[in-house]
C-alpha cells in the first residue's frame, strides 16, 4: 500500500511540473511574439495633448498643429516618429536626458533656463498670455486688456510649468503682485483651470492666447482678454506678456534639429496673400476655416 501511494504522489507532482513547464514555455513564446510585434521608432517626441489647437485628443488620436509639424519632419527624414503624451512639466528634462525622448513639442516657450538643457528650433509662433474669467465676475478691464495689477489679491490658476505659471510666479514673488495676498494654483491643464473658475475654486485662469480662445469658444459662460504689463512710467505704453514657441530637441540630435528648422522655415513662408502654412493650420485646428474667395 505504501508503494502504490508513493507512486501516485510522484505521478501527481510529475503532472504538476509538466503543467508548470508548459505554462513557462507559453509565457516565453508570448513574450517573444509581443517583442516582435512592438514597433521600433527612430525618434520619440513628447507632448502634452491638452493644449489645443497645437495638440489635443480627437477621440483617441493626438492631433493638432504640432502633430502636423512632426509628421512633416518624419517625412523629410524618412523616419518613424513616436508621439507620446506626458505631463507638461516632464518634457524639457526628458528631452535633455535623451533616453526617454529625443524632442518635445507642446507650445514650448524659449527661456534661458530651458535653453541650457535643450536646443530650440527657430520660433514658429508668438503668443500673448490671456486671462480667462467669468463675465459675471470680471477683473478690471483697461482698453480691452487686463494689466497684472487687476489680479491683485485673487486666486489665479494655470497649467503647472507653463509660461503663464512662470510669469505669475515671478509677479507674485518679485513683481507687482508681491505682498498682495495673490495666490497661484497650479493645475494639470488650461482646461482644468477654466473648469476651476466655474467651480469657484479660483478667480481667474491664465493661458496662452489660442488655448484661451479655444476654451472660451467651447465654454460660452467664460470670456478672455489679453494680459498686459503696465508701462513703467505714465508716458510709456502698456505692453503684452508675450512668448515665442519652439520645438525642444536633445543636444545630441543635430540632424533632428536641422529637420525641424527646415520644415518650420518652409511652413513660415507667406503666400501671395501674406499667409503662411502655419497660419492656415492654426485656423484649421481652431475650427476657423476661411472661405475660399
């Protein structure tokens, strides 16, 4: 009886080991198949797909002006480029590292601090900061624009890491909003900042011009006006809070930087009517198609 029971036990464990080996074999085979099916890309470009009209989701696909630029570069280099959506604040450091990303396209503003980490393409769009607000609770308006002083003592929301965030931080720390009890709230996107106005979490939101206009177009209960710096003297005119967009490229990818510069140069050539391909793309993704004359 002991021998029979021992043989049954041995047979039981032998069957289990066979099942385990088969499971391991199938797992290895599936892993190899998966690796073989993963597409290999020549370059990776990171973006933050919540910045219409430059990049945003249309269903599950990222579209927009910057995507058109990237596709043109891919065609020029005969390369496969992967576009990845990440948090805005990660893009510059990821591009600087060069392992995770080769370039970044997300309405990125050229700043001295960023230029130390990455190379920038030629600028392809100049934007003005806008203040988004509820018309029932507007800030003081001056000549169809808003000066920084009008935001004093308010809670201001904007996308963390964006130019609006940097500008507002500077004004609160050492500018006209210093010691005025003005609060800055960083949020994940300009749209979330706009939603926070309606939820009475913040008083006003600051966003780039086209992003602000796009948001207001989709949200009739909101309005937006340009943000200006006050002239330093009564004789000096007020001037807008401006920035220039460019593509960030890893410093070890000169061929990629050259391709972006060539494509952007082509897209910035005005036609007979004085309009560039860039102008037309912005109109397209803003949903403002011009009628053919």
